[in-house]
């Protein structure tokens, strides 16, 4: 029997009604790595048919890990969540940017279903989806969730230069809709009688309701119903589209553009406070920049009267050059017309929620002109895609002005070298006129309104041999998402789909650039330059009542990351480590309020001296060790080389005795320990006997949640133990096998897929808790309807994570009776109901 034919045989047996044989083949397929994803899908579908939705969710979520690009799996997962009355999780999953199938038809429709099922969804939120529907099914669904009245949408199609759209009365779908077109003082009435495939599922079969009118160029026109209400999308600017190559050959701008002022283009729509802060930051920077610039504000018909008035006032004072369109153009058309205003000048896009300082423009221009084949320059930012700091492609909070000025000052002292990027980012985007003339304008024919247009332009430029650079000697702050709000998701999805089709290799190239991360040395240089700033913050912490916050916590990365994925906050100062072969990868992290986080990476033992020097610069008062068993010797020797006090906050059960074998001097290490803190009071007596000369503190900081009634008969169970311990793993293996034989309703969820977990996974009723975009681990457990956390550790010690996992997941904890289990509020495992409770009473571990 060929292993790869197992799934074919499963379906054949299932069709012929031989369920036991089908079940056997499926169990075998689950053990073959190439077949496991498809076997999981089959298990998920079977669970849906049996209305075991929590099992279906776990199986399909695990399958998604291998089949993420299959839209049917993503849609089916969301469907299961809706069946379980959890639309918030379905919406988070389908909307997350890490979901590669989010613009596929099945996923789009399911996202709309999830949005509509949210208990607090508003008519406004649903209405915002109408301009972006792409199928009759999507439109029919959204209209079915809106009040029954006239609805319609119009837009200007630049390709055909037509007014296109649809209109329908959802109370009387077959009623012809009379519309009025307003162009200046003229009015024209007509009925929307054209066929409209988009309305095919909305009650009139798509036989009428379509709008398609050839228009003369007009700066502003509007379309209304009989009642005078405007259709969505109205008013419209019916302007002849600007071809991409409008600029081609117009100016040889190599010399003239460098001498001319720069047009700083600020597109404006919403966000009065952020916009004015942006404008004033640019105005205040004039005195620091030798580069002359004109502040060109492009008001795209802001719906905020106070913002419009403020812009008028600034223009009247001669502080800005204000251009206001009669009707909303959208970002792309707005910027194109802005870039045509002064065809001899370089241009710089500046988002209205960005903030600049110092001689930012001089340094940006210097980066752009550092080589003749450079087209664009993008600065560092807290929110700047590849140029995001302190982590690339992460949207960090916007720093306050003082921190931004410090970051910009530190970057300004960096080395003069070219940092090439795959693409730039439009929040602050310097474009040389010579490149703009060669590459052309933004694509306003095929891309919608905003998002992704600079990526398209950059990729066009690369095809012509132009390069894009990161201006690593400039830092510009950026809030992000102020203007577009809820519309961002459909805009991003639509334009990204166009880009994937247009540049099929670009996404792989971008991911490869991100993995190589040639920007990291520049981020590290900036991080290391901030150490003195953090030294001052740490000195301030020393004076507080909670001075231990200033002590770095040294702990294993794996456990810290696991708890963080459940939602636990990481220490303010942390040194985490993970072993890779003969080396240890170490990260120094500082996370203080009012500062962007600091992270520096080291490989020990090679970077031991560098780590020591960096910690010395911080002037920390001491060190805290959480785990000793896996701790690299280079970290254990830090107190000696740094001359620092150190404490043990025990988080493992490996406290080596002075007679331990090995080269490290454990007796000397323990003699120097200032204090030992235990996580549970029940361990105090034992540790006092072992370490009679040490100050030992113990207190329970974690208590598992209570339940209103017992017994609990939950069948989805979180395995809340560290399965690296052989005795505990053996107990779980025994329980899983017995449960499998007696009741196949139970599913045990473990936190990690590792070599030691393979035997457990082979039982068939054990699964690794999957991960989905948009959900953390605690949310995944709630999505799976997990009702309890269970530990089989009969002798818990310092490394017992079960109480923390249960608390973070808001799950009641069940465990064998012990002093520590009672201390943390765990229920006796014998109080569980069903087959699980009976087996736990019968089995001896």
C-alpha cells in the first residue's frame, strides 16, 4: 500500500460506507507529514458534519499552517467560528495582513459575514464596505444587512471615462430608480435601467439598476436620488486620467532640480490635530535646512470644516501653498496633480500624520543624491515598513517630540553609506525629478485611491535600473492610518491583488530582502547610541520604590516567548537566550514607558565582551536570574565581570548543588547570591534547608480562575505542563492513549511541536495549539472553546507553568492534589466529569 494513496483510499472507503476502514486510513495519513494537512482538513470537515465545531476549528487551524494560501481553508475556518458565535475572531483572522488569502472571493465574503455578525457593528461600518464589493454575492449580503431603502454607488472609471455604478431600492428591488446628475447649474434626470451583474443576487436579477454614462471632463459632479440624497461615491471629479508617462522627456532635470526648491507635498483629508502638527513641524524646520522647499498642501475635500478653515488661515498668511479640489480625487490622483505643479522640482511626499524635525530635508536630499541612479530616499521611522525602527515592518507607537528629536540627532551622526531598499515607503518619500520624469506618474487607471501606489512606482523604477535607498541618517515620526480608518482593509486588499498580478516575483524578493535584513546593522548602531539615554532612565528607576524594575531579568527565550504569546507582559529590562548548536543567541531588551523599545542581539561566546560593555554603559544596579539549568556560562559569569549584585527568582527546578559536575564554579556562584525568590510558598521550607544562609522570599502571585460549578465536562483541554520532563510526558502519554480508546470526543492541546512530542501526537487525540494571524494564544483557546487547563504534575516546583498559563487564558486549572496546587487555587483533577474524570481517578501516574 503506497503511503501517498492513503487519502484516496480514505475517500473511497468513506463513499462506500466502510467507515471503520476509512477511519483507519485517515489515522495513518495523519502520521505522514506530506499527507497530514489534507488529513486534518478531512477531520475538520467530518467534525463540522457531526457539529463538533471546536474539534473542527482545531483541525482546520492546524491545516491552515501548511495551506495558508488556500482560500477555501481560510473561509471554512471563519465559517466554523461563525457557527460557534465568535465573529470577532473570524473578523480578526480574515482581516489580518498576514493572511495571504484575504482578497480571495470566498474569504472576502466570509469577512463581510463576520463583520455583520459583530454585536456592535454599525450601519456606517457596513455602508463603508459597499464601494469595495467585487461580486453579486458580496453586494447582496451587505445590502441584506442594511436598512431597506434606496442604496447606490457611483465612481468615475478613468479607462472608459464613464460614470459607472448601481442603484437599487432594497424595499422594492424591481422598481426603477430615478437619479439626477448635477453638473454645475445643469441637471439631468434619468433612470438606472441598464443591466447590472453586480445586482444579480439583490432581488432584481441584475436586469436593471446599472449606471453607465459617458461624461465630458468636469471638476465636480454629483448624483442624487429623488429625495436629494447623494449616492455613495458622489460628488465625483470626472477628470481625464493622467497617463503614467505624462512627464516622460519633459525636463532633463538632473541639474536644475537639485538647485530648485523641493515641493513637500502633504495630502490632506481627515485628522485636524495630526495634520496641523505635521504642517507646523515642517514650518519650524525651515531654519535648520539649507534646502529651500515649498509646503504644498493638497486638500482632497476634507470633511472636517475646522481643518479646512485652519488650512485657509495658513494659506492666507503665506505659510503654505494650498490646493483644494472641487471633489475628492483620492490619494493617487491628488498626488499626481501635485507632482505636476512645478515640473522642474524634486518632490517629497509627507503624510499628514507624520512629523519632521531638524535638518531632515537636507539629509534626505543628500541620501537621494548620493548616486546618480538613485530614484528615492525613505527615512527611518517608528512606522515606515522596511525602515521601521526598532523592528522592521512593525508599526510602533509614535514617539513624542523629545524622543523623536533625540532619535533624529543620533541618526544624523551615522556613517555616510548607501543603504539600498527593495522599495520605499510613501509616508515620507523623496523622489528625484529626473527619476520621476523617466518612470512617470502614479497609476491612476488600475489602482484604487490609495495604498500600494508607491510600491508600484518603485517596482517600475527598478525595472528601468533605478535604485531606492534608506536614508538611515534621518528619523521621521509617523502615526499611521489617520485618514482612511476602516477603509484601509479593502483598499490594501484590492491594490495588493493588482500588484501581485503585475509583479509576480516581487513578493518573494521583498520577503528575501526582509529575511536578509541588511538594514539591521543601521538599526543596531542607532540602538547602541541610545544606551546612554536608557542609562539615565534606569538611574531614575533606581530611585523609585520598585527599584528591582531596573534589574535586568535573565531568562530562557522559549518560556518568555510562550508566556508573551498568551499575553503576559515582558520585563522592563530583559536578557533572553536561546541555544543554537554550540552558540547561544542572546537579546538585550529594554521596554520602558515613553520610549520606543531597545533590542540588541549577540551570539555568545563570541560577543561576550560586547554584551558586557553594553550592560556596563547602562549602569544597572544588579541582575536577576530566572532559570539556571539552561543558562549559558557566559551569562552566569556576568555578575563577576560587571561587579554586580544578583538574585535568583527561581523559574526552574534545576538548582545545582555545590558538588555539581562541570567546569563552572557553582559554590562560588551560590555564595554570591543576594536573595532567592520562590514563586510558591509551599517550596519555602525545602529551599530554606538547602540554602540556610540565604534570604529566601516566597509568595504566590498567580491564582487560577474560579468556576461557578463543578464538575466540568469540557472535551478541549489545554495541557498545562512542561512536557520536556520525562515523567510528566509519560503520564500524559498514558492518559492520551487510554482516552483515545474510551472516548474520542477529547482533544488535548499542547503548546509546542518538538521531537519529544511526536509520540503524543501519534495518539490521534493530541494536537499542537495552532496559531492564526490576528489571534494570540489565549484567544485561540477561546476560539477553540477550551474550558479547562489540566496538569498531571504531582510534584510541582518552581518551573510549574500551569498556574500562569491558566491565569493568562482565563481557564480553571485542574491538577493532582498538592500543597502548591492548593496554594494557587487549582481544583483537584478528580473533580472533573466524564471519562476524563473517571480515568484520572483510576490511572496511577
